[in-house]
């Protein structure tokens, strides 16, 4: 009985000693202006819960296999497959005033990208950091696909609750697991069709 009590006390002590998120690791999301609390790096390596599941669906659009089609109204991204199918992902899109459409190509791919807020964002939000190294705390998440010469990217997010919403400054957000999957499928030069 004494051994059980000691083991239970040690287990409780270990749980209470688990690292908490330090106040210094909380920053304001540049798009939603809400506080972001980041879990320890070990937690960010776990798969994110899929609020909108990734799945293969029938696709009748007239786009070549390998094309990425972003339906901002439906808040879905499609990676076109052969045989009139596509992989459908849930996305977050630009909030009102930050919507856009076009057909850029992917000009660069980056794993765990650094973040340098563009001047336009810094004018709106001078409190933002000027630079943030890539990693679990970075708002761009696990991967980024840069679109043409624009300021926009398709990138991951450490805020899975924003997927399916219109909250960004124009970038296309994905769950980290989903953006890694897409990153592994596309190449520099892949065409991206953004529909409004």
C-alpha cells in the first residue's frame, strides 16, 4: 500500500511539474489579433486534429492533374489528380478586404519558414516582430509555398481552429499535416488557381 501511495505521489508531482507555456511565448496573431499561446515544441510535432478532413473526392473541373485549385468561397483547396479526382483540404482564407483571385505559380518552397511580416502588415500592426525564425512557434507553420511575386503564400498554421474561416491577411492557411502533404506533392512551377 505504501509503494502505491509513493508511486501515486510521484506521478502527481511529475504532472504538476510539466512545463507550462511561458508568458513570453504568447504573441498576438497578426491576422486575428487574438493572443496565441504556443504549446511546447514536443506537442507541435504531434499531428493536428483535422477539423475539415483531407480526402480524395470526385473533381470535374477542367484543370490538368497537378494543378492546385483554391476555392476561397467554399474554403477548400484541391490538388487535382488524374481520373477526374482531387485531394480536398480545408483552408483558412483572407478576411473581408483581403480576398483575391488569380493564377500564380509556386515560385519557392520552404520547410519551417522564417517569417518577416511585410511592410503593409507592419503599417497596420507596428507591434509585430520584424523577424521570427522558423519553428513550432512561427505563424507560417511547418511549410510555405510562395505564390509568384506576391506577398501571398499557402502555409501551415499553429491555429487549427482558424481553418474554415476567413481571418488571414490574404494567405491561404492549412493544417500543418495538410500543408506537409501538399508540399510533398507539388513542385516549383506548379500552377495555382485562386477562385473567389
